[in-house]
C-alpha cells in the first residue's frame, strides 16, 4: 500500500510540475555563456551570423538556428567544435534539437524544407579523410525524419 501511495504522489508531482521552460536562441546562448564561464572564467563571443532565422519546418515561419561555429570561448580554442564539426541547435516549437555538423544549409525540395548537414565521414561508415558525407533531414509530424545509412 505504501508503494502505491508513493507512486500516486510521484504521478501527482509530475502532473503539477511547471512545464519545462521553452528554449530559444537567447536561452541557448545563456547556457553557452555559463558553460564558457565555468571553464576558467571564460568570456563568450558571438559572431555575426551565429544565430540565424531560417524556415526549417516548411510552415512558412522561420525557426532560430544557433551555429556554434560562430561562438568562441576565450579560455578554450575549440569548446563546441572538433574534427566531427560543430554543434548546431535548431529550435522548433520551443525545443532545441542538437546536431553535429561541419557545415549546414536548408534547401527547398519538392515542397519540403531539407536540412542538409555535412558530417564526418565516420557518420556514413567511412574512414576519416574519405569523401564527405551528408545527412538530410526533414521536419514532419513534429519530429525530424531521415533514413539510416545503408548496411555495408
């Protein structure tokens, strides 16, 4: 009986808990600023173009995209970037979806907005130094859609 009461109290706490705060570019940058500061008191610099508004969902309204290749922490040479690329947050409906990419763009194709990510060759099952690999995603049904790489 005590276990049931605990479960009920936990369920009620979940139902009455405040909703998670909606994310936007400002909150993503605030977290990046805090992360940078936590590393030897670093200072965050945000380059022009690091935050862009692009329609990635195809609904005609722009979403915010935070490209970490445009962020610099004064105490870390490569805080958000490495050989696999840089972090990229695409914010859709108050939620930041994180990706890792060497470069990115959004292109219209047959009525879809396609997010193209140039990724590390290992993401396609290839060894480093081989031809580039591209990941394509579309937003549909409140989720990102893509296909898995073919089996080798």
